[in-house]
């Protein structure tokens, strides 16, 4: 702890974003470079170094937040980076993309403004790269064991890096033409520019990880053969089975899944095409779904020059304060405004979100293209439609951002590896595996198939990037223990998550 009165003397001051009109005219990150280092050091100095740091339990990675806050407050960026990377392979990703449940678990949040943990994390990570504190860390010796990782999202990358550094020969198989999974094609550049991802991939290549793109395991490459050629397999294919909206008019042209829209936009940014094959330019856009994917679609549509954008959310408007059912330090469902929501308010003068509403049907033109969405208000608790509240809004492009329900079906991967799915559509981890709790069994990732492990959204279900990295690290530790009988690889541990056992 640097200043025992820092939280009393220094008010919370998050890093500022670029002016709306400036950032809507480009695709660069919302924040203009790094915040001033003195500002971040001052904010880190608000940390109270609590006797029981609840931010640890709020973070799925169990990040050592008070430790790197203390170093950041002193401007010791090397030491801060070492403590940050001790629990997190990719803090420059989480510092930009994580919703920061650690901040809601901060002890200051009991009755005051929490520490700007996310801003401090991002700046430590950026300073580490700028100052050369993140060199490749190839292993001193090889184990002679080979591991295949299927999927190159944050879970797969974290598992691959941990196992490579442990001395195993690791090959990552990705079905897309570039490495990164949803980090590459699902996250818009204004949230994280892709050179951040490319830099990490180059580091991993220098450490010895091998990457194979354009390979669909299960169809292009038989998963059984891959399993036979390796000593262990980690399945980190994510949860990409999209939820549908089975209402009249769904077959009309101009209605698309949100991830298809975001992928095409990101491919345009990667120079795969000169202009996006699917664009919101000049169109009235309706986004069905109130989550982060919908917000990403909103920011993308605004940058493409949409005539208007409306985001529909079946849930009621959250309150401004914690509900009694979600007391501190739980991550609460409260009213939050993303950068995209703020941009829409500035550009069009109104909040783009419509709460407590459901889609009844889509109306089309004679040519078969969507032209309107029929809505109705719903009762908050039961979500039953309220008669007499129906209305119609114009729509020339509709994006379905309704979330995901487990790994994509029909690839052959599940059958070839002998995997099963649970009631939510996620791959099942071995329920007979010796562990102290069901949660621990999930975190080890082990399945009933010998030497096969599950990591990330494929087993947990649609979740956060920080959970994906945590699960990748945990699966890597369990895999290393399976291959060698013991492991020195750390796995995420917090007061709410007992140590993993093998």
C-alpha cells in the first residue's frame, strides 16, 4: 500500500475516450492511445490493499490486483507487469474487453467508487510491451510430449502458451484463415485493434507453438487421427451455435445473424475485400438482443453510416443501483452504457435501446426484403406479451444478437472424440473425475475420453474472455499433470475456487 489515504484524497477518474464524432469517422480504438501515466498511477494509489481483497474472487483469473496496483502507483512498470502476467497470459486483451467484475467486487464499491482496475491493467500491459518486458519465453528443454489444441480463441491460445512454456510440443488447429477466433473476427477494431492480437501470436510462434489455419477438425482432418498422433487433445472450439428467432417473416432477405455481420466487417478491416459485402450504410437497422454482441453491432452500424439504429432488449430496464438479490461483491445487473450506446445518443439524439419488448414478426416488401419489425411490450417477470402494446418500426437490416447455445453442431468433432453434450448444449466434462466439487471438475476440463480436455465456452457456455483465459490455463495445468504426473503450471485460484486436483 502506497498511500493509506489515497482512496479518500483521490476521486475515481476513468480514462477518457476520444470525442464521438472523431471516433465514428475511423475504426481505431475508442480510447486515444494510453492515458497519461501520472493519472493511472494516481488511480492505482486509491487501492486500499485490503486484508481480504475481494477483487481476487471477483476476477476469474484470481489476478493479484493489489500487488500490481501498488507497483503501478510507484511507476514500477516492470514489477507491475511481472505480477500481472503471473496470472494472466493476455492482459492487453482483458484490459480492453473484460467488463471488470473485479471493480464491482472492490471493497471501495461497498459505499464508494471502486478503483479503476481495468484502466490500470491495460496501461500496465501496454507499458510492458513498449518497454520490452514481454519477451518470448521458450522452454529450456522439451518433454517429448505432443498436444493438439483445437480452436485459437482466448482459451485455446492460453492453453497453448502455457503448455509450450512447460516444454510440450503444441500445435493449434484453427478452421478460419487467421488465428484468433472471436478475438479476430467477432471483436470490432474500435474495441481492440488486431495488431494487439498479431503481436501475441508472433510471441507464441517464437516460443515454439505451431499454428495451422484453414483446418476444420472433424471434416478436413479426422479428429480420431489427430487424437492418435498426439499425447493429449484440448478442445477449445467455443460456443458458436447461434440462437434463432422463429417468428413469421424470418426467411426475408436482410435478416442476418449478428456474428455473420461482425465477421464480414472485420474481414473488410483485414483487407479481405474493399467494401463490406453486408453494410448498414443508409439503412434503418434493428438489432434484436441487448447484450455485448448487440452493442458491437451498434458501434459497427454507426461507423458504416446507418440512417438509424434500434436495439431491442426483452429484459426490463435495470436499476441504477444494486438490487437486493445481488449484494456486494456480486457482479450486479445494473444500467450500463457502452461506448456504442453513448455514440448513438450523440449521433441520433436518443437512446438506441428499447427495453421490455419482444419481436412478433417481420414484414417484407414484394421483392422479399425486410422492411419492418412488429413489436410488443412484455411483462417484466413472465415475459408474457401485453395486448394493445403492439407497434411497428422500420427495418432495412435486422441483426439477430440472441447469444449462443454451445459448440457448433455437425462438424463430426463430437462423434469422433466420443464427446457428449449437456442440457445446455455444452460439451460434458467427466463427472466421475476425482475432484472436490462440480465446479472444479469443469475447471480441469477433463472428459471421459482418455487424454481429451475441454476449455472455454465449449464446456462452460457463452461467457467472458477472462473466463476463457482462466479455463485455458486450468486445462493446461490439468493436461500437464496428465502427461507428466505433476505440474508447475499455475491454475486460476481464488477464495471462491479451491485448488484444482488431478
